C-alpha cells in the first residue's frame, strides 16, 4: 500500500493509504504503485486519481509537485478541486 497526502494551500484534501496513484505530471500522466523508485516531478493540470480507477478519490489539480519515497506519496498542488 501507498501512504498518500494531498495538500493544497487551503487545506489537506486527502491523507490515507491507497493501492495506486495516477497524477498529471507536467509532461504526461504518471502512475505510482507500491515499491516505486524514489521520484520527484512537477505537476501539470489534470485529474489526480487515488486508488484503482480513482476509487479512493479524484481531484482536479493545477501545478505543484509530487514526491515518492519509501511507499509514501506527497502531492502538493497550487490549486485543487473535487
């Protein structure tokens, strides 16, 4: 499982565990599964999906960054909505 935090300037949008994350990176979508290599990327504009097929949540995000380290995923976005 992945421990995920989704944070916007206004509030924490999500904190919990999911089995997958799909995020809109600046150059295309990126998929994260457990045991993913450490990574950091800039985010673009699009839909962040938590869990298989977005089952744990979906957010429209715009900008920010995503960090993956030791099955922990942190998404910090400039703007987000559900």
